[in-house]
């Protein structure tokens, strides 16, 4: 019994230490090994309640929530509630994935009836190789989830609404402030605000609709004469650009009357800017339909 108990305590300590350590890495929390050891030690001691019936009430759902909160707070000592909640979410995510992997492996390698009837011993369920595999999968999946979430949260901070005005008409575009967008009009050196064609087509002459439906990328032959024809209505400019897989791309651009960047209640009015008409989709998840030159915000 003493050997099993010592193994049980050591196993719980190691598992919780690794879960807390992975939580620290994934949530990018600053902590030290001593604090993680403290949290893992508290977790290991808490696991002993199942050997002492008078304390079994500490194993109910609400007490487990409270204990997990104490463990995370004890380990990371975060002062910000938002950061603490983020750490707690990371702790739960890794723990649940780890537990799910262990149960899944055991379910696959053992007779399900034996698991249900508790005929599988605890030491068989939590073999070292299962634990290691469970932690690796939990770390990998959790990292993917949190990296995706962090990317979306960061990107959301750079998404803004922009209203474009031309000849008494306007259109509102959800745009991403793109620090990698250095595109400028080669003639005037004005920054280019790249916008999906379908978002601004109501501002443009109908002839341009036909041009873009035919695919502007075919070359000058299909639209050079149209530029001359529309020059009096809306002067268009040709803007060369480079992108991955395309070293000699071309888009049409025009100068709007002005645009309003809705970064505050009043908004920022900009006039010295060119709209680049992009015949495609800028965001695969359709979160934005324009790429705003970073200098526009200066």
C-alpha cells in the first residue's frame, strides 16, 4: 500500500507539474520552477482526499473548480483577472485533452466492459507511456488552439471600419491595418488602400464591372482603351505590385474624394490616398475586405 501510495503521489505531482509547465509556455506566462513545484505539490496533496472518506466532499464538482482556481493562482500569481482567466482556461484545456487521450487510449486497448465495471487497475490505466503520449498530444493540440486564438485576438485589434466617398456616394469597408502593406501609387507616391472589388463596385462606373468580371489579370489588351474612355469620369491609375507567386501583378486604382477611418467617435478624414481595386478575396475567412496602408494611420 505504501509503495502504491508513493507512486500515486509522485505520478500526480509529475503530471500536474508538466500540465502547469505547459500552461505557462502556451499562455506565455512569466513564472519560475519553484512556483510550478508549489502548485504541483498542492495538486498532489489534494489528490490524497480520495484515500480519506471524511474529505471526499472536496472531490465534488464545485470544490474541484475552487481547487483548480487555487492551483492556478498559487502557481502564476497573476494580478490581472483577464490574464488569470486566460491561464485558468489554458490549465483546463490541457487537463481535459490529456484526460481524454488517456481514457481514449485505455478504451481502445482494453475491453470497454472492464473499464465500466472498474476491472482495469489504476496502474494499468495510467501507464507511463500513456501519460507521456497524453501530455504530448495535449501540449500539441493546446498550442495550436491558443496560437490560433492569439492570432485572431491580435488581428482583431488591427481591424477597423473605413468609409470611402466618391461622387456623392459612399461604401463602408472592414479593413485590416496591414503593417506589411507598403504599396504606393508610383506616380504620386500616395499610399494605396487595397479593397475588394465587390465592396466598392457601386461607387464605380458600370464599364468597370464588365472589366473585372472578364478578369483584369488578362492584360492591357482587354482594358487599355477603357482607361482612356473613363478618364473624364474617374481617372484610373495602374499600380504594379508583387506578391507570393506573382512578381508582376497589376491592379487599377483611383483617388476617392476622401475617406473616414472610424478609429474614434469623430473618425479620421484622409484625402491623399489611392484605392487599389483588388479582383479577389483578401481574407480566407472573410473577416476583412480591405488592406489599409499602415502610414494612413500616422
